C-alpha cells in the first residue's frame, strides 16, 4: 500500500499537470470506487469544476476544486495516470476525469480497494486523522506525551492513522529499527530519550522516502527507488546493516514485520 512518501510523490507529479484545468466530465467505470456522493450527484457536481490545487493529507491525495475537495485513497493497488487523446480505457480503470486540455486523469485500481470521495466538507472524512509527522506540531514532546498516554504495542499504534497520519508497514519497520525499538514494546514504557530517537527516525525516514520518490514494491507504483535502501523491510535473513545479525520476519497484527533481534530487544 502506498504510504506518505508515495502519495506525496503522486501529489507533486500531478500538480503541474492538473492545476488550472477544468474537469469536463467524469466516467465512473466501477460504482463502488466512489464512497460519496451518489454516482449521479458526483457526475453533476464535478462537471465544470476548475482544479485549484493538489495536496496530500496522510495517505489521501486531495485534488482541490473550486467548490469541492476530491479525495482519493489508493489503498493496495491504486494508481493515478495522466493520459492524452482518445485512448481506449484500460481494463482496471475505475474512474476517468476528462480535462480541458484534451487529457484525462485515470484512476486505475487492479484490486478494487481504492476509494474516492467528493465533498465540500473534507474534514468529515479527514477530521479524525492524527498529526502530520513532517509538520511543526509533531514534536518530540508531543510524541512522548501521547505514547505515555496509551498502553499499546508500538507498531500497531504507529500504524493507527488517528495517532499519526501517513505511516504504513514499510516506513514503520524502518523507523523502529533506526530508533532501536521493538515493535511489540508497549508505548507507555518508552522513555523520553527513546521517544526523541523515534521522532527523529520518523522524520528522517519519511524525508528520505520522499527524496527517493517512495518505494516501488508490491504494487503498481512506478519510479521510486527507496526499496534499494531499506534497512530491515523485506530483508529477512539478510545481515543487519548495523551489527550483521540476520534480520527476522514475524507477524504483528496480521502485518509482516521485520526487525534486527540484536538491535531491537524487547525489554
């Protein structure tokens, strides 16, 4: 599933292609792709809307229109592609937005898990999300205080989008390794020094992921190369880059999890 760096990469790539364009019409090719409103209302509301911005919140890509926010969650296999001319839609295209420059934006989603929302009140969808980990209000002090308030295993808590927005399986494993924290450690046992290390790791890993245009594994996302620089994720059996101990893989909350058993000791 694309995480914060991959969605940020999408937003940055699409922004110059979309800003200033008008949506002439929408072709919804699989109704369940649309979470809200109804297909009929969606077609009516989006027609003639000018695109004024392309941003991201957590793992949501947001296309800002004059009167609405179009929010897209790519989930497991979603992809967004700008195409030009009268090209036959591809097999897994779920939504096509025809633009005023004779191009169109295709939402292609093989597994059909992705969802689209059109709303004049985006906070109804985004309001429960936690802080953005690259923004100023995400501080070491905030992280320490909020870890101590909860008694949850670290990895499931970091994956909880109402706690911190944007982290997923890959980047959580990478952050925990850098911070030398075990994914099963309880959040209320994390010291202030450990919280500071985790905060630093989260920001460093996400920034590096964005710098490398995300990771290109497990799904249709194109162009990123962060997978070539993973410390633990997907490296089970390979030596830890810090201590040469073989990386181990096990399951936490139904998610494949990678650690160095020497660097990340469960105390």
